[in-house]
C-alpha cells in the first residue's frame, strides 16, 4: 500500500468526507487505513507534524459522532507511535457496526416483504370476491411502494389478466418493460392482453420487440404467423411459420400456419415443401 504523505492525507480527507455524509462505517475504514499507512511509513519532519495534526482532528471528529459515542463513551485519542493499536480498534468497531447494519438491513427487508405480501394477497382476495376496484387499490399501492421488486409488476399484471382485466393488466406489463426490459415475460403477457383487447397490430409490435431483444422464439413466431393469417398477409405468415419450423421442425402449430399460407400462395397446403418455385421468401421485418 502506498504510504506516501499524499496518500495518507487523502485517506484522512476521505474519512472526514464520509463522516460529513453520515457514513460512519466508511469513515472508520478510511481512517483505519490512514493509520496503518502512517505506522509503516517513512514520513518525518514537518510533513509528519502536519499529518499528525490532521489525524488528531479526524479522530476527534469521529469520536463526536453519536454512533462512536455510544460505542466508546470514553472516546479515543491519537498518539504518535500507537497508530497500529488505534487502527485495530477502529477496525474492530467498523466490523461490529457492519454486522449490526447487516442485521438491520435483513430485518428491514423482512418487514418490507411482509408488507408487500399483505398488499398482494389482499388484492388477490378482492379479485376472488369479484371486487376489481378494491383489488386495483391494493395492487396500486404495491406498485407505488415496491415497484422495484424483481418480477412484482409482471405478477400483479398476470393476476389482473387472469381475472379478465386485460386493459388494467397492460399498465403493469408496460411499466415492467420500462423499468426491467430484460424480463421476457412482460412482453409475452402484454401481447396476450393486447390481442384480447383487439389490438392485434400493437400486439405484433410487442412480439417483434421481444424477438429483437431476446432472439428467435418458436411460440412468438407462431403467434406472428397466426396474426398475419388473420390479416391475410400470406407471405408474412409463411415467413414467420417457416422461421418457427427452423427452430422446431415438428411444431404442429407452425406447420398448420405454413400449410394455411401455402394453400393461399400455391393452391396446395404442401406447396411450400414441394419443388414448385415459391415466391421469394422475405425476411421477417422486426
């Protein structure tokens, strides 16, 4: 470790900075490092005197903090030649504080999850009782207070969707995509809701966005093919179905879509498999 005067000063300054931000743990760690560096340094003369003054001030400020006062009512003092002993004491205090903070964080996490469970289960109970407005109040509170919990928004949206509230569910899936775009479930479920609402074009855009982000998926490609068949876009339907068949040559749904499109394009369900010259296959536009 670099025990130059500059580095020792920087660690002392860092300790004071952390203390100003009420980060006692990092302040203790930084000052302990500074003391250990000073103990093993070859700093003499005026520089040593200046650093000793800075060190005395840093220790005094640290001891004035409530956390340190409670731990050491008698306080601490810096004495030249006892840097290692003081550093060891600060390290022990930092270790103890870190353990306490860890326990406090775990307890806070436990309370947070209990509160979240109460909101989710309360909302589900209202859905079971056919009280969607009350359920949405519970879910809204859960989203506003715990929206950063991984998978929560997808779970809430799925509960609404299963209760037949597709329109209400879309908000949760859209929010999930916004804050956690790497969760593929939100795309798939949002597309399902949009399809149920008669928004086929929007559903296709969501599916294409999912394919762009996560790569080819047989189920999504089949859904694109099925949507294209409804629009009578035979070439698009065949392209999507063939892409799905490349992933799973035995896929029944993909084969049905390919045969339906082939019937329209070639006059025979097996035309796309025969030696007949099919229309040029265009890549799927995502």
